[in-house]
RNA sequence: UGACCGAUGGUGUAACGGUAGCACUACAGUUUUUGGAGCUGUCUGUCCAGGUUCGAAUCCUGGUCGGUCAACCA
């Protein structure tokens, strides 16, 4: 593939790779590259996080660096161990290894406290006794400068004393905060004396009741980066306006060596889905989906249950690229990535979703043949499975038309098709019920056309089938996109008083009771298959002996359906 | 309209003052015991207006459009 890697050939680098390449060339941080993935453990990871994970671990990998997993757990009222566990499982499942570098912002609470004392001593932070509402009012608006806090000019000694007493728990929640003393007239709202610490009498999932003051994100994040000797602190675009503050804190601490650098990129958006934690939570809480791992959810756990593979998600993250421009990726690209992956790796099987009986009139009553079927034509090593064939079969109702249009290559009266791995057949007649619905299709088979016999007879169509008496029943969940419009959050498409929920696709889940070939009888959960001519599927954890359940990952591309 | 950021085919993303390329999508052909997969090909693009330059997607100026920011959230 990479046959042109001469010295002249300039590799195509994204903007992050360019920055890092330059930093290495300039020997910044001694040429080290160290990134981190910093989730807040307050919810489940989604595909946007997956992009960030692939980015941070991928960059470290590419430049011989390291990537830390760091939980940004500075708000005890929102964070839980349950989410720590699920996040770790998801990152690992995606294929990344943080080795022994599992860190928590809460590990640094004492360090952060000492740093704050340092800043207070420099006269650059003060304890403010205004209420949250007062602070908000004093902050002004982007166009109007804020007003100074009456507590802004306390002595260093007084600030030190008050801050220590905050920590000791002498004050009520909300009564005091520590604020950086920056510029209440800054056009950047984040520089208008931002809060560094607030009082919260809350139990923290790791530090328990050791602390009653907790650092804010802006104060904790950059300093945590510094403590971990992070070189490139990569975050999403909305933190761009925080960067001056990120740098201000580093300056206030007189950090000159090993200064981490914040770089922002545009988060992932996907068509036909919503991505914000709040909206996903709404879907779960209102029962619009069946939990966080519902196969229609863009959560990592949902994608996993849907049947997306780690490799397909990594390939996707690679292909969407990374830049600073707002983007909406077509979900078709994601689907392409999983098809590409599963086409090479998923064994084939036959399953009939909407069966109609096909009877081969000239096939001996009671006879069964075991016919070999290639497990995966894309993989010569894959081998075969045996499929029973008999006089009565099920085929897909859609594969028969009594009065077909031109270019219909499937079965119709008088036409010939091949039954995959078996014989060419001709349709002779049909039997209908009182309502005119076809109940039986009668055919003649041609014994000399048996697959593998070297028969050169050609037909236009090939159908999948299962032997009626050998078929196993299975529950098959046909998933489709959760929303019926590309951008469900677009205000232009949402009437007043409504929200994205009106765009929920009512057909996003159809459950059918299918007939599958008997080889599938014993599959355990989590196995991928291609059901020939229909799509890729995975056996669901709901599968039990005697009750098979499959989820459709994605249908096969279908140029016939498209023409219809 | 306070500040900051961004703008390249339908969607993403490259091009670092010198041939606008790649992927997905769409379409066509080829092949095929999956109307799948594969292979080949085609269509469609530098937001606008000026300027600098032999030469501008790239640099400058001014617009336009889009995004972000006013939690004791992250």
C-alpha cells in the first residue's frame, strides 16, 4: 500500500499531527508526546468520545508517546463509580491500553489546593462571599464589562485564612468561593474572575468526605495536565475560549518547563442521530429506547450490542479526519466501515425473514441432502458448513412475484432461478388462499444443475432458502436509523414547542420471526454473520438455548431495492 | 452587532505561493451461484469583492455566512 514512502513524499498530516511534528522538531518537551483522554464519569461514552479516544491514543501511538486515561471527577454530585467502570470497559473494548496510567483529577486535590495557596500568596486569587446569583450579575455580559467584587481586594493573609477555613468546613455551601483575580472587563467571560473552588458537602466516589471544597474544571484540568506531564491537551472546540484561562493558570503558577498546550478540534456529529448527553438521557428516561445499550443508540455500548466492531469504529475515526471546522458526518460512512470489516470476517448463513413455502414437485418425498456452503467467499481459509436440502423449503416472499416487472431476476411463474448452493429450479404454479395470498409455490428442479457439479446452465437470479423441516426459528431485530431526518436537531425542521423527538423513526425497530439454517442452532452471543442477500447480524446476549436472537447491524447494499 | 474560531464537490478531508487530490455517496460499465463483494470509469468543489504576485484555495483588506462564550457543569 505505502509504496511511495520516499523522503520527498510529504505525508498528509492533519493539523494536530502537524503541530506535534513541529513541536518534536523544535524539541519542545524534549520531543516527548503525551496525551490523555479525560472523560467525566457522569455518563456513558458515545461515538463522539470514541473519536476522541482514537485521536488521543492514536496520536500517542503514532509519535511513540503515551496516552493517559484520566477521570475528570471534580463534581461529586454528578459522578459515580458505575460510569468509571463502563468507561474503562469501553476504552478497552475499542482496543486501547492505558497501561498503569489510570488517573483521577481527584488524585490531585491536595496538590491543587497547594497550588491555589501559591496563587493566593501572589495576590492572584481571593475568597469571594457573593452568592452565585450576585456573581453572575456582576459578571456582566459579553458586550458589557463586569463589576468588581467587593471582596476582591482582601489582604493575602485574610484570603489565606478564609480559604483554609473553607476547606475545614467552617462555611455553608454556596457562601464562599475562591476566585482567580484576573479582569472583570475582559471581553472573554472566562477571564472575569472565574471561580476556582466551590464548597460542596457531598460524598465523592473516591475521596469520600475528605473534601468539602472542589476545584472547577478550568482550575483542575490544566494543572492535572501539568502534573501528568501532558504535552498536548486535546479537547473540543467549545473550550477554545477557555484557553486563555488555561494559560493564565499555568503562568500564575510560574510553570515554564513542561507546559502542556491545549489544542481544540471539532467534535463529531452524525446524520440521523443526536449526540448530546442530555438528549441521549431523554431517550433512555422516557423509554424511547431500551436503555443506554439499545442497539439504536450512538453510545459505545449501543454500537457494540448493535454489532459494530472495534476495528470498524477505529477505521471510522480515521476516515472522518480531524479539523476545526464544524462537521456532520454521513452515517453512511459508518455503515461502510462496518460492512467493509464484516464482509471479510463474518461467516455467511441463510435466514428467511418473511417466508413463503416452496415445494419441489419432482424432488423425492422424504429425501434430505446435505449440501456444502462456503462460510465466507472473501476468505479462502473459512471452510464450509453443511446445509440440509429437501422437498419443502422456505424462501423470502419478496423473492417471488406473480406478475414481475422487467429486470426482476427472481422467481415468477415460468422463470428459473438458482437456489444458492443447491439446484436451478423453475416455477410451475402457485397455490393461493381465499384472500389471494400465495401460500405455496410449486417448482421443478433440475438434478444436473447441482452446485459444484460443473453445470454451465445460467440463470439471472440466486435465492437464499431454508429447508422447512430443518429450519430453526429465531427472533431477528431489524434495526434502522433512530431518526427519520438527517439532522433531527435542526431548528428549521422542528415546529415550535416540539423538539428532536418528533423526528424519531417509528420503524427503527422491527422484530420478525425468521427461519434460519440449523447450523446456527448453537451460536453463543456476540457472533457475527452475514445472512446472505440481506445484511450483517450479530447474536444478541438475549440469545438462549432454544431462543435465538439476532440484531441487524446493517443491511447489505441493495441496488435492486434502490431501483424500486 | 463584544470577543474568539471557522468557511474546498452531496458529505468529510488534503494541497504549507506553482497540475485542486483522497475517501464516502451517486451514476455507468465489468464481473459474479449474494441484485452482495471486487474491478474500471464518470459527475459535482476553493463563500463574495478587492489587493499583493509571473502565479493565490493558500498571503493582505473588507464583507457574507456558520459556530462558540454570560453554571459555584465538564
